[in-house]
């Protein structure tokens, strides 16, 4: 049976020229061949640029441009007689927020423990379970050891 005028065993093969080796040159091989012929070769030209590289370069460029604009604007404000504190305050920057009150010194609230799901007298909370490798409700023996009674 003939496929488009070809014999069956030739239908799947592509015709080849006498000098065709059957493989394509890689970019490195192509650059080497061009250099051997005396043609100018730039490695950068053959590097594959990824989208991530382009995005990173554009981000860095925008960042440096924005910082230069900000420095210029701050310089103008300083020439007008404003100090750094006033400039930052006007721009909406505030000092560091006061640290939230630590729970270390505060007593537990009179609410059910989130782990035990019951109240005790005196009250306890999840911090009381910090010594347990796997957090679970206290057993009756553990309640006695900690001098807690179920309410």
C-alpha cells in the first residue's frame, strides 16, 4: 500500500540530504561555529530570558526610580525648613506601636479553658497546658496536683 506515492517503509522517515547529520545545533554549538568563522558572538544574545528575570529587573528599576524621587522630594521639604520628624508625621508614618500587654503577668479570665472546655476554681486557660506534649484536657489526678477544682 502506498502513502502519498511513498513506499510503506519510507512513509515515516523524512528524506535527508547527503550532508544532513540529523540533529540540530544547540545555541552553544551555533555560537562556537560563528566564532570559528570570525563572526561577532555575544553570549547575552543567546541567553534565555525568563519572565521572572524581566519582572525582577523591572521591579528593581521601579524601586530605584521611586527612591530617587522620594529623596528629591525630601530634599525639597528640608530646604523649606521641615525636619525629618515633621515630614514623616505629615506623610502618615507613626512611631513604633507600644508592645501589646504581655499575658505573662495577667490572670486568666473566668471563661472555660479552650482545651479542657470547662471552668475551674481558680481559673485556668490554655497556658496551663504548655507542659503537655499533646494538648488534652486535664485528668482528675492532674487537677488535684494543680489544686484546681471543676466548676
